[in-house]
C-alpha cells in the first residue's frame, strides 16, 4: 500500500490507529475514507492535552504519528530544495568533505553541525503538499518514553515493572530499572514513579512526566556535563571500552579487545597509562620493546611512548587502564599505524 502511494508521487507517513487518548504522541488528521489503501494527510497535530486527545480519538479520523516515512529519494531531495535549501547545501558539503572509515562513511562534522536542529516533521513533512497516510495494522510502540518501557516490560498485579537487578517493596504503578550489571536499585513505598539507574546517572521522575526526559538532557547539557552527550561505554572496531572512574587528572577504564584484534600504534601528548591484564593475554608494544603479558601482569606506558596493545589469543582480552595527566580526552591520540585505516 505504501509503495503504491510512493509510485504515484506521494511521500508516505505511517499512522497508528489510536487505542486510547494518548498525550505523549503527536497525531495525524486525514481527509477521506480511513479504510482506503492510502489517504491524503490533512494536518499534523502536536502532542495534545487529555481533553483534545479524547476528542480526536472519538472523531475517528486521527492517527498517532509513528514518525516512520516512505518516499523516493528524489522526492525528498526536491522537498529539501523547496523548504530547506540551506540544510541541503550543508549536507551536500558534509558529504563532499566526508571520509571513509572501514565500512562507514563519516560526514564532515564542521559542515554538518551547522545544520539546524530540527526534525523532518517540522522541516519538510508539515510543509509538503504531496503527503499520504498508510494505516499500520501491526503491533507498535515507539518506546519513546520510560512509561512505554514500563508498559512493554509487563507490570505485575500492582502495576510494577522491574528489571533483573531491581527490587520493589510496597510499590505501585512504578518502573524500577538498573542498566548496569552488579548495580541494584531498590524502591520502597513508591507510587507512579519511574526510577532508572544508568552507569553514569540516575533518573527519578513521576510517571506522568515521562515525556519530559528531554528537559533533563537539556539541563545536563547547559551544565556542560558529559552525560548529556555520551555513554560510558564506547565501541571501537577492535572491541569496546568503558569509563569506570574519572577525575580532573586521572581516568580508569575497562578495555575489552576482541580475539585477533589490535589497537592502533599510537602515542599521547598529555597522559601516561598503566595497563593491568585481568582476562586473557595481551601483546604489548612500548617503543622498541614487544612482549606478552598474562592475567595479573601489568605494564607502564610513559608519556610520549609509542605503544600498542593486541589480543593474539582466541578469547577476549580484558585489561584495566589507568590514565594520568592534565588532559584525558580521546582526541589526544597520534596514530602511526592502524589496521582499521583510521587517521
């Protein structure tokens, strides 16, 4: 049905037939019979209050906005040329100055960050006149708020949803969730509360304010805190690392290296490092010295030393890294060799 509409020159948005007056979603009003393969879209409606949402559900010609679209690339480019020419120009420049990185193509960040922070709904869809709606009939949840996660987890008879590492005592209609192994979260006497413990931050909110989490991100960003922009675990082609502790002049990381993988041959201008292998065997290069170190062994990487770690084994290798120095940013890396062709 969606493909048929696209082939006729339409840009399709998929709508979800509402089952309740939900205030956390935007709505789509259609014009015409709602049982057709596709129908013309009349207008977008921002997240309503409960009274307006109830009226729209009763009217029968409103759908939840799933935020899922289907269109020909040429039609979308034409729409950007009409409604967002500056954004289109910046994106084209970001592509022209972008670089290949393994299986990825990385847009040039200097051009791309100049683009307006605007959703495709506001930039294009609410302005275009060739939109059609196709009704999606399968099971759907946007999981766009913790209240949706609470419902999808399957609340118990008291309305409480718990992750594996959560305990509720005399709680009602609440979500308790821990996102880190070994970290327990316990709630006592809670009602209509969302409590989520992340590795680097904890969210506590009334369930009716689940859609306001973006305000928390804005508040953290205004303070310049890393939690607003990044996760403690960072994936790389060779494996991943996560920050366990960080202060002004030191940082402690857990580094997981896949079998047969290797980090780049590199040096740092501002920090020294101390590695302790806790699982597996590491092949370590420090300037002209290359050696194997096993579980419990350690090696010191002086400031400025050219170094590399590799996992020559068939099992994952895990080490604890302690960095010390006046600057600990990930951009303090000079790469000399890299099997993943990073610069």
